[in-house]
C-alpha cells in the first residue's frame, strides 16, 4: 500500500507540475502577447486615462493688399470642449449646455457619454456665450482659444480672397490655393490626471505652442479694387445685367490690380449665400468674346505681314464662306476703308477676309501662343481652359467666324492676359495674384517674379497694333472709353450668346478690353457685361465703364496725362480721403462730398445715406465718384450694442452709429441728443434705425 501510495503521490505531483507548467506557459504567452502585440494599444489607453491633450489652434496668416493693407485677418474666439471621463452627470451637463449653445440635448448627451479623451461641443462661439458657459463651472467642460477669419471689407474682393471652414482650412480663393502657407501648425496643452480624474498638482504639464501661419501679400491694390467694385455696383443697377466682371492687370509684370464680379457674396458669412455666388466667373466661366477677340486677329495678320494699316478693303455688307453668309453689323456695309478703319469700325467682313488670308495653321499658332484653350495658371481655384475647335477639324467657315470672335470660347482672365501681352511689347506673362509670402518677422519666404510664358509678337508689330487700337478709341467704336489727356487703346465687343439651339435672341455679352496709356501701358483692363437689359452694344455700355474706372485708376497711380490738343493740364491730381456721409441727409452728403472734391452718385430715392462705396477713410483721386445708397444698408448681419449718445451733436451721433452699422432717425437737428430709442446698451440687429431726440 505504501508503495502504491508513493507512486500515486508521484503521479499527482507530476500532474500538478504539468498543470502549473501549462498555466505558466499560458501566462508567459499572454505576457508576450501583451508585450509585443498589444503594447501600443495598452500604452495609448494608459495615456488616454492619464493625459488630457487640449488642442490650441494656430493663428492663420494675414492677407494684405500690395501696400500692406489688411484684407483678411484672424480674430480670437472661444470654443467649448468636453472631457467625458471628468463629467459626473452627462444628462444634467447636456441640459445646461444645450440651453446656452442652442444644441440638441439628446445628441449632446450621447456625445458626452462616449468613451473618448476629448470632444468638441461647439466651436467659435460669440464672447457673451462663452462667458455664460464659463459661469456654469461644469466638470469636464472647458473653453479654449481659437481663431475666426474676419474680412474687414465684407464683400470686397470676395472671389479673390475666398473663405475658411470651421477648422480654419481654406475652402476657396487665395485662402485655398495658399492654405499651406497661411494655416500654420496647431499646438496643444497636455495635462496629467490621476486614476480618479483629478489633475495631478505637481505633474509635468506640457504646452506645445502653435506656429502662426505666414502672411500673404497680394498684387491687388485696395483702392483700385474699390474703384472697380464701385463701378460694378453701378453697372449692375443701370443695366440690370445677369453678371458683370472687371479685371485690371499690370501688363509689365502680370500682377492683378483688381478682380471682381457681380453678383458676389460676403465671405464673413459665406454659408448664407448660394454656392453659385461663390463661383469666380472671371476665371471659371467661358463665353464667346465677339469683337474684342479681333485684337488677336489684328495682331496675327500684322505679325505675319499679311496686311498693312493703310491697305484698302471694301465691305459690301456681307461675305460668303462655304455657302454661309456672314453679315457686317452695319446694314449695307462700310464700303471702301483701310485696314485701320476696318478695326476702328469693327467690320466683320474685313476681318473675315484677313482671317482667311491668315489660314488655319497660322491662325491656330497665334491662338495657342496667346494662351487660348489652356489655363493661364493664375493662383486661383477652378480655372477653365476655354473651348477651341480641334485644329484638324477646323474648316474655312470656322476660321472666318473665329476671326470675328465666334466659334471660340474664352475666360475673362485669358482675354485680359492676351491684351496685356500686346501692351507689353508681345511678352505673354502668367497673371499673378500673390506678390510675396512673409513670415511673422517680415522675412520673405517666397517672392513671385514676373513669369514670362513666351514672346508672342515682336515690338515692331505691337507698336503698329497699339496705334490702330488707339485710333479705335479716338476715332472709332470705342469713343466712349476716351479719357481727356490720355492715349487709350482698346476694342469693343458685342457677342450674341450661344444656347442649345444656336444663338439666343436678345441675349448678349457686351465688353471692352484695352490698356493705357497706349504708348506706355501701365494698366490693361477688361469689362464684361453679361445679358444687359436694353442697350447691349459694348461701345455703348462697356466702354464708358472702362473709361470711368481707368480715369480714376490712372489718377490714383499718378500717371501724368499726355499733353494734347484736348487736354487742359498736365498736372497730377491730388488724392483725398473719402469722408463718412452715412446717416447724413442726401443734401448734406452731396455738399460734403463736393467740398471734398468728389462726385456723388446717388442710388435709390431715400432721404438719408444708408451706405457708401468707397468706404469712409479710403483715398481716391480728387474728382472721383462716390456711390451713395439711400435705401438698403450693406452692413453685415448680427447683433450690436446701442451706444449712449447723450450729449452728442447730430453729426457726432451719426458717425458713432455709422461705425456700428446702425442708421439714425433724428427728431430735431439742432443742439445735443437728450433721449434715444432704443436705450443705450440694448441689443439690435445691424442696420436698425435709432431714433435720437435733439434739443
């Protein structure tokens, strides 16, 4: 029995040893699994339980105009975040926050119950809302500083600047194309907590500072942009057009001085506008240019020495090409005329003849050289290539119609760039919208030099073309673009729009493209008016716009008038600050602007000025126009606080309210303000009229 018992004991020990070995092997295996396969996961979870990382957004770089005036800045704002592990009562916390932040309570409760180290509740809130959240002192709920993009001039240059998303990422315009320079690098605040979720007092907290974005300096000039947009507003009202575009470019370096479209939008509140209005039609839309394209035909035939300026042509009123009759716009034709007069009169028959003389291969060589059918590579999103007929499939009738600006579709930026090449002695430059990128210390990170694409024409050819285009303005169809004392070169255009069934009746695009001064071009400009109501000829409605803008631009740039028989003086005109006339009566506003040497242009029929363009404080040439609105203020939406105006004079009260985007309704005009409605400290929407009693 003893022997048996001894054997049994040995077996039992062996079995126990085996069991222990198996357990040990299992533990070792588990340890190896955790060490080698789950170590990263375990480390991350341990850090999540112990470390709280609060993001700190980098301040986005500023966008300036070419003279260092701010066009887009970042302003500090607060965002609400949650650390769910620290929240004691998710339901109660969600109820309190939802009431203040206007959020769905159920969805917020579910978010607060999720197992995550950090989550956003609501970002970029108003300061007073942030103060209310802070006063709640809710466990696990905090505020952190972020930045919100602000465009101080509202709609101005909206299609160039673009806008930002909630994460301060560029979504359109320069904000998008130069986002990598502007956005900077985010930082964070790292705080260590114990197992109970309480901050460890002597723990090693870390602050990773954000790196601010670089600043962008555009080629745009704020004053020229304001001049352009002032005229756009006027043209839209007078012509009831579907859309209007103006682009001004420096032909010497390709820098865009101004680019604007109507209709437009306010990038401060872009989400309130239809996405259709975000589209930059200056670079994204194509259209048949009509007679403005005759600049290209003229340049090509003169470069190939196929025609001389004094060569005679006869226009009977129509010409037949491959069985199709192409009519001149003038009934009965222009009769006998030189080629210079063909251009002056924008004679279709004459241009068809020289276009056919040029031929398919030569014509396409110049179309390609001027950049049509391809992107200009301007640093703006959404650029179209334009539309050209395949060279191999082009027939004589195609060449004939292209000679007069039909059967080819271009973008506005392509056409003004081509015109700038003619102005710049035949050098085609890439249009540029950004001048340089600088860091916060002012060091240049990247500078953009003039980018020559190719030499399209020689200087002797451009000299002849400039002289002919100057005669278009001095003697021909572009007379309405004439500016006293200056030589202006340009070409009118009137194109019937194309639809599904061919050319559309009563739908036209009126345009004018040109540059000045003709013998020393410093500005090239294109005006495109899409579907105007009533008058639709480019010489009637687009040329005057070109002249009005160019006159103010040349004076602003201090370009000396060239002495001529018609000019009265060769002196430069002074630049004057635009006074604030918002909230003044119409007669008072007119008087003040006239005293400042400016010309008021009054819109609508109200009694008081609701808004003005250019804005107060802008500097424009003496004799420049100021557009006055009397009915609909163009202020941004949002609430503002009514100031205390007691003791102010009418003018002082008007200026104070104008700065806040509020209108004034005075009762009495003499003495000082003694009472107001609404009372000081009240919250009202921008544009609200404040009744002020004066005694």
